[in-house]
């Protein structure tokens, strides 16, 4: 039996750290709804006037977008080795970038994503080239921090393993 620093995670295998499903604000119609909901900043007894006027009449559209995204959309998976984009309900990988290649993660929030508390994430290498874009990530700051922490941990683990191997 081997001892593991994190239960279920070993340096020799890939383990899922975090999974996120994109918000409906990842697409144009969802962003349009978000912009509509934020269009009137005037507050009436707490909530914005635009929430009172627009959310209930457009709720069926939001529900359909949500269901559509859960069946035909994507999911974002952070592992101890990479960030991956998978089809929501299948085992088909759409995109992948190794944590070793990620230098920075930029958070880009469009006006239609404010209501949904979501943003796009751009994973970039040291030269500033975008390696992968994750659209409409809910609580994007948290996911960004998890990616950066995992990338840092991956680099430190590789460096430690190389030092141990060099000792012979």
C-alpha cells in the first residue's frame, strides 16, 4: 500500500480536481438575456427593476438554454495534469492543454455575463498565445485560481521528482 499526500491522487495517474459546466451566458442568447436583466439599474425595494420586468417572462427561454447546454453542451475538467473540454454527456474530448504549458489565465467578463456571475477564461502560454478558451465559466475566479494552483503544483512536483531522480 502506498501513502498518498492527497487521497486518491498519485503522481503516476491523472485525477480530476474540479469539473464545471458552462453557464447559459457562454452563448449569444444567454448573454443577450443577461444584458436585458442588467439593463435598468434602478432598484425597487431591493432588486433591480429590470429583474422584476424581464426575468419571469423570459424564464422559459433560460430553462430551454439550460437544458440544451446540459445535453448538447460542454463541461470543463481540471485534472492534476491538464485542463480539458469534454462534450457534456459523452466521452468525447473536444480540447486539452497540459498544465505545464499554462503560464497565465485571463478572466474576461462580457456585459451579458454579469447577471450570471460568469466569465470567459483564456489559458495562455509564456509567449501570451491563447492555448484554450473556456466560455461562460460560473464563478470563474475560483476556477482560475484552481487552474493556477494546479499548474504551480504540477511544476513543483516535476521539479522535485527530477531532483530525486538526479540523486540516483
